[in-house]
């Protein structure tokens, strides 16, 4: 992702949906970028800020509790908007892309790594993918075609939408194998925390569904790069 983003020393990067700060900290340390990480989760922001202090990176990276659909940052504030497995949680992917376009400088880069469902699925397969998505609190995944169209609608060009599924196969298989152990663990956990039974079942079920749908070719893991047009007026 960093190679595709082509981040340069001193550029300002927004990590949209930063979690506990892994990417933001890496970019600040390895690429000497100025990075802002945002998350809706206050605990994640607190942990990420702690890690930044421990690594001596507070001068190069900061974390804030913000919504990536409405960041409040000024127009043309960032050189790069970076997001890993975050855009899928936006019910309206176009709303995220509008905000990304607004805060990016002309010729600024958007770099996304995320799950995308396959094109033109049969109704049963659509339902299966949606069942998996909902288990991860995702309303639905976009297709490559849908996402590319929304990118163009929001002033992005030079779009590269790359299928990198082979790179995540080992992780997908590990998650699938955890399904067999997790089923036992979920039952034992339910004895201690009866109210958490459904959550445990959902997590275990999704370990199976993500691999089942992957083997059927119902989704891909993709890296998407797009450049904000230099002629794009602010939304």
C-alpha cells in the first residue's frame, strides 16, 4: 500500500479508521510522513496515542476521535488519504469518497485496502455474502464496478483497482481453522457469560463464512489507488 500511495517525506497523511494506530505509526516512522489517525472509538484513539508516545513519534503522528464521513478538516488538507478495511463499514461509500475528495489536495492520492464482493452474483450468493458482512457489522460490501463509478463521480481519476486476494489467503485459512477451535471456545465461554452467547456464535460463524464465500469466489481483497483530479472543484 505504501508503494502505491507513493508517500513522500513531510507529506500529510490521513489514516481514516486507524484502529489502534498500526499503519499511522509505521508511516510516520518508516516514511517520515506527518500522519493523523482518526477513529470513532475513543479507546482506540487512547491506545494509539499511548503507542505514539512510547515510540517517540508524537511529533509526527497524532490521533483524534472523528467520523471519516464528516471529518471537519479544511479543504485540501492532506496529500494522502489511507484506509485499511474501513470503507466497507460506510453504508454509503460515496459519502466517504466525497469527504476524501474534499480534504485531499489536487493530485492527492487515495489508497484503500478492503473487501469487495464479486460482480453479478446470484441471489443466494448475495444473501450469503450479506450474512457474512452483517456478522462483522458491515451493511454490505461494494463491487469493483460500483466503487470505481463512485470514485469517478467524486472527482477521482487514474484509478487502479487491484485484486490482491492471493496475498491474504494464509490469513483467511488461519481464520477458517480457528472456526473449529472457536466453536468449542464459544460454548465454554457461554457457560461463564451467557449473555455473550450470540456474539460468540456470530464470531465463530463468520470465521466459516468468510472462507466459504472466498472459496466460492464471491469476494476479493483489493487495493485501490485513485488520484484526485487537478481540475476537481471542491464539493
